[in-house]
């Protein structure tokens, strides 16, 4: 199912849009503050983001810019009363894919969403993330705080399996088997320990990776 995040503090508008999109088969989650939206966006990416400009804790335009710096191809649509040419230009310059001025017809909004998704597809399936860690499975690239990491194949594979199983403990035996299957090379227990140590260093000793003593590791928010 296509997942949409809607950043909107007007409860009536948010509920109307959410109900309409739900009827059309879209799973829509509403956030009434930018802070809430950012927290969820660092956990998991949706297929598309709808953003209001005027929010109680900041500007939707700054959120758009923040998102674009981290995910170049995540579709973003503004839904706002700000219809001045300068605002529209600013929205597009900061990364918006489309700009819809309130009041708007729900059918028009749906057509805009459908057009963008036809063009870019569901990008949420290609990314894995945890707080400031992100992994692009298609490009085989990993990032920390939006900066690309230089990882060895074993480090990348280790990070990928932890992100894929976020919230679940992965045993050392499972990790060893995964790296063996991926590489075709023998990896022993000591090699796994060293690889994890180096990965943590490259991730600036992030608190996301938890060591489960005598069992394995778990990656969590």
C-alpha cells in the first residue's frame, strides 16, 4: 500500500484529506507538528509527503529543504494558503515536486499525487533508515547525517541486515551466515567483531546499535 505522510496542523483539513485518500487506497498518517513529522521520517520513509507551509513549530518550507537534503527523490507536495508567486518559487527551489494552493479540490490533489507516483514509483521500498543512518538499496550506498559512508562489502552487508531487521535482535550466527551467503567467503567470529567495531566507528558510535550480550546485535531508534 502507498503510504503518505501529511504535515498539517488544521485538524479539519487533515481529517478530510486523510479520509478521502483512504477511500482511494492510500494509507495516510497526519502530523500536527514538524517535530513529530521529522521524528517519524527518521524511522521510516513514506511514498510521498504532503506539507503545509505554516506550522506551529516552524515552516513547512524548511521541512521541505531538510527532507530534500536527505532524500533527493522523495516526492513532496505543498498544500498551503500561501499562493504568492514568491512563495511558490521558494517552495520549488527548496525541493517541492508540486505546489497546491488552498482551497483545492480533492480530485485535483489525487491527480497530482497519482501523476508524481507514476513518474517516480514508490521510493520508500528502496530506503532503509534509523535516525541519522540511511541506506539506499538500489544504489548500494550508505549515509550518516546525509554524508555518504565509505564501507567495505562486509560492513555494508552488516548494516543492511541490521536495518532490515530494525527492532529485532540478530544473532551472531545469523550475521555470520548472511555474510557467508552474500560473499561466498569464510567469515569467522573474530572477523565479525572487528567488522562491527569498524562500522560503529564510521557511524560515530551511534546509539542505534545495541549489543545483546552473548547473543548478537539489535538496531533500534
